C-alpha cells in the first residue's frame, strides 16, 4: 500500500493538514481495497500548535518519513520576516530521512520549506498568489508561476492556496490510479473532480450576487449534452439570458469563457472514455463532442501533450508514471512529445494563458 506521510509543522493550518487524509483515505480499488495509507507526524512526535486557537496531537514523529512513498507538507503561518530560517536543523534532519525517489508535495506556503531544502532549485513551482512575489524574492532560483493551481514536476509537486491542495491530491490519485478512482473520490468528497493545473488561481468575482441568476443549471445540463454541438446561443437560451449577459455571468462564475469550459469538459469526458472503454478513437471523439478523431487529437495534445492512443495505453495500464507540469507522462519518448514542442517548465504558464 502506498504510504502518504503528512508532516505538520508549527503553526500548521488545520484545514489544509486534513486534505491529504480526506482525499487519499477515500480512494479505493475495484474491490473496495484501500489504495493509500495516510499517517500524520510532527518533528518530535508531540502536539503541534496550529494557526487557530488549538493544538493537534499526532501519533508519529519524523522518523516515519523514512517509510514515506509520498510526503505532503501543509501550509503554516509564515510571518512577515523574509530573513526567516525556513530550514531549521530538526527539519533538515527530518528531510535527510527521506528515501531517494520519495514524491514530495507542498500545499500553499509550504513551498517555502521545499525551496529552502533545495527541492525546487531550477524547477517550476507555485505558491499562493498573494505570497508569490515575496517567495520569488526569497528564492530567486525557483521558477515561480503565480497563475496556476498546481505544478506537477514529476517527483516534486506544489499547489497554490487551500482548495488547490484538493485539486493536487485528486490529481495524484488520478495519476496513480486513473480517472474512475479519482472521480469517485471527488463525488464522495463533494468536490469538483478535475480542475486542470493551468487554470488561473483566482477570478474577479468568484461568487455571483445572491439575487442574480446563475449559469449552474445550464452547466449541469450541458454536461449531459456533450456529444452534440452546443452553440453559445443555445446555452444562453437554456439559461434564459441574452448571449451577452450569459457570457459575462459565465465568466464571472467559472473564470473562463463558455467555449473554453466546454472544451475542457469534453477533454475530460474523452479521457474517461479512453480509460474505461475499448471504443475506437473515432467513437470516443464523437461521444465527447469533438466530431472527428483529428479534433480530439488536437485537443488532447494541447491538454496532455500526447495522442489519445498514447494516453489510453498509459492509463489503461495504470502504470503510475511521473508527469511533467501539464500532467503528461514524463517517460514518453521525445518523438511522442514532439507534436507539443513545449518544455515542461513552461507548460503550466501557457495553460494559464489559455484559461
């Protein structure tokens, strides 16, 4: 069983500390078997002061890091001092216990710790958008992208604030065991099953005015109509709005245009079909609303960097490969990846631009 160790540091944010427990503990295999074991530790095994008005008691000390397959570090209260020692000796000693190849994950401001330990030197990473400028000043050797939800750089992954930790943990379940397992976890936890890592961290008005009509019902309806063309006018008519009002309200609520959102949902549907059926690519393309296999290939290349067949071969085998910043398997050959022609360090930035 894959062991996930959560390291709680002084000042830990309690909500983020429990995200890995909730997501990974919910993941089950086809026969109901647990896929992950999640344990929580502190540096000395003693209680940990949180950012709130209480402390938490954990069952383990940092020696369990030697048994971790994945290490997750939740955020903690940082304070204003840029000269802070982000890697005190006890923490450095704890990191020394990690086995080579241990997958290391930070949520929000825990990226400071990974950077101080050298895990992020010369690599792409993210943190909470409100901390990004300071983070870059403190650690200029890190390639910081403040406009993404998370960055997957293979064995080191970083997430932005709060809910992005949920996105990243679900991404890891998807990476390890495929869409069906990850989607079931999302349903049980009542969270969105997938927000690609390149989506912008924040939007201008994330919640509509209470008195305003929303596009939620139309979005739910559209998910059942992905197999056929959907025009902006048809979406607006379903929502009983003008095209202009619908487009504005949709972007306010979702953070992208209706067309971008539809393309994202269709790619996700196609990925699920590629993983769970033996249908030809032409049929998958039709069921997902792309019309032709060529259109599906174009959208899959833009999103995952690989063709539909390469995606199916990888995830149907549940090979659990490491991935680059776009979520594509890192061990694909250079010829397979030549169509996307983007270095992994730049992929999330380009994805954020599309969103």
